[in-house]
């Protein structure tokens, strides 16, 4: 069975553990809507399609490394959610009691770990793309000299005959 946007969305939500029952501080609601998860997945697929060498344009169904797509989408999600936290960062102190709302650096350690993981996975993706490029080169390459005198001819690289 091939993966679709819906299966990747479900996998991303599971990987993020973004379910209502686990989000006690968010009033038991999901942090990211399906539209946001789709955005993160599409941004990730677009980014990974342009990792060199560009030999093919992958879709969700044909992407060869699903774990990398989930990890890259998680990075996009954490960056986006961190932007919101930074915008709403507030520290309040009253009589020795300090309250911090929306910690701006909440996801930085997790992002660093994910960057290291995706760096390794992107190197593997590059190797997959290089291998696909090499495999696509078998079978011959046409030469314009093959049509000398109006007919296809087999080009000989050596005129030495036994």
C-alpha cells in the first residue's frame, strides 16, 4: 500500500503525539490542525524534492524514505509552533512568584536533535537519488553521429580488428 497525504498526516500527528488527551496545558485540544499538518508535510516534500541531485519529483505516494518526510515535517511544525510561542512569550513576576507563558525556547533542544537526525537521513536520500540516477543511465546514450549518411549505425570505438 502506498502512502498518501492522509496517512502521512496521521503518522505526523502520532509522531508529534499531538492528541487531545496528551495536551493537558492546551485544554486537551490538538496543537496543530489538519490544515497545518498538511502545510508542514507539503513544505517538507517540496524541500526534499530539491535535495540534489534532482533526478525525479516525488509525490507522497512515491517518496522513498517516509521517516525522513515525517522528521522534516516535524521540524517545520516545531519551527511554526515556536514562532507562535516567541510571539506570545511573557514572563510575569509578582511578589516572588514568577509565571512564564508560552516559553519561546521550548522546542530548541528537540529541533537540534531533529536537525542531526535529518542530516543523516538527507545523506541517505542523496545516495538513493545518486543510485537512481546511475540506474537511469543504463541502456545507452544516443549520439547524433549514429545517423551519419541517413541511417542508424553502430559506432565503433576501435578500428583495430583481430
